[in-house]
């Protein structure tokens, strides 16, 4: 097992809208909570945070103004620029199992796609339970068994690392499948023919002539 990566956290006094100025300086706001502790505000250098994330480690050892084992619980990205805006760390006890959502990573090629099917990810992540040091950053799921249209992989088919237990979804639920491609067709609603509603071409464009009362003109 690889050594737990470390990250230096410093206490943060800037809150609210002031964090925009921090981000412009390459500093990312961080909140740590869990184990019945009050939430604590910290900050971290964006380059150091990127280095830790690149290691694909979920469990991290903090240094600096706080020394603790934490899980990278949630990372908030800017939807436009793709940069990190905020990170939540969860205090953990490495002797007690915790529940954590882990992304599923499809690997390989699904033969069913060549038959006109579409690889459909129904559950992009699963909820597992394990000791913090055993939680993987993601779980690979081979899709090479999806050889036919409508073939699928159940949650119970996923091979989990040692010490990792599936919590959700149910083992009988489909997580990945090959769905047949269906072309959308536009259905035209037939219009009933009503001759009374169609103006005759012989009268179209003619103005109605006034009716002359012969008796009144005399």
C-alpha cells in the first residue's frame, strides 16, 4: 500500500465573499468536519492540492495548523473553468469503517456497441463501507462482458477490493447496460378533409356584391 499523502492546511479567517480574493491568489478554501467535531475553516495552496488529487488517494494526512487523518469528501469545481473552488475534508478514525461514495470507471470495450447499442451508465458511483485506508479513489468495471443488446452488469457483479463492502445500490440493480439505439421518428397527424372549409377558387378573391332592394330604389 502506498504511503498516505500529506497536505498542509492553514487556518482561514476569510469567509463569505472574501474567498474570491483567496482563489485569485492560488489559495483554495477548505472545511474539515466529522467525528462529532465542529466544522473548521482552513485553506490550502492550489498547487499542493492538485498534487494530492493527482495521487488519486482518498485518505490524506494533514499537516500545518492541524494534524489529522481526513477523507477527501467533496471537491467543488467551477462549471466553466474546471478549476477547484472548494474542498470538504472529513475527519476519520482509521480503526472504524465509514461509508463513502466511490465512482465507477468502465474499462475495456463493450462488443454490444458494435451491434448498434449504446453503453449506458445507470449508476456512475456506488456507496461502499470500509476502513478509511481501504477506500479506493474509484472502482474499475470491465464492460467486455456486454456482448449483446440489453446485456447488463449488476451491482453484485462488481469486483470490490478486499475489505470493501457494497452498501448501495442493491446487488440486483443494474449499474451499466447496453441499450438499443432507437431513431426518433416524427409522426404527422393527418388532417381531415372538409370541403365546406375550403374556399372555391372561382369565388376566391371576389368581393361580395351588395344586394339592391328594387322596391326601395323606386
